C-alpha cells in the first residue's frame, strides 16, 4: 500500500473562508458539549468573532492537501486578559496568543490540533517571537493533553470573559 503523504499549509484566513471556519467552530462547540465541557457553550465564539478575526488578520486556517482542516486565531499583540495572572508567566517579553483552536469533524482525532500548534510555533519563530501563551477551560481535556504533550508550562489562572481559565506558556528555542 502506498504511503499517504499530507501537504500541510497554515495560512491567513480570507473572507471567502468565513463560512467553513464557522462550520468548523460549530462542530468544535458541539464536541465540547458532548465531552461535558462548559467551554464555548455560551454563544462564543460566534460569526462576529470569525469576522473580526479575519478583519484583524488573526484568523488562520490549516489546509491539508488544499482542504481546510482546522482554524486558530493567532494574535501578535498583548492579550488584556493575560495582564493579570494568578500565578506567574515564564517570560515578560513579546509573545503571541493562540485562541479558538478548532478542528473539522472530518479531521478530528488525527493529531491536527497538534499540527496547528507546531505550525504556529514556526510562524512565531519566523517572526522572531519566542513565547506562545494560551488559555483553556479546566474541563477541556483534549486541549490540556495537547498542551502537555507539546511542552507548554502551566503558569496559573487568568480570567477571560468572566471565567477562570488555565493559562500556559511555551518558550521556543531560537
């Protein structure tokens, strides 16, 4: 049997991607609900979030062989919610923030979220940024597992949209 080769491409989302991104986010919201997580069960993220991500150049899609498999917001700016942490960040310098990681049902369970994070690390390094900060719900077991596997350090709690969240940081090698 011939070996299957995947062609991955993390790229900036375009307005024409908005419908598929929204569909992927809705699928992820439903997966969180089925997993018993309270994350994303309150109307966030929504279509306005996707539109704003694209407009602000935060939205990125991971394509596999030309098909959109996942989405993430990658923000090269200070996250106001991260300015106050119950704990301590590993660094105080420049960082990128990762929000709204979601994988299409078609690609769920295939390590695509891990691949998105690996690609984000490459994007950060290519922009001379060597810290990535991310938060997630206490009950988002799949994301917690990914962050642990990829070497993110638990730094404490931040408050995002009125709720306590687990905050992580990874320092990238130069």
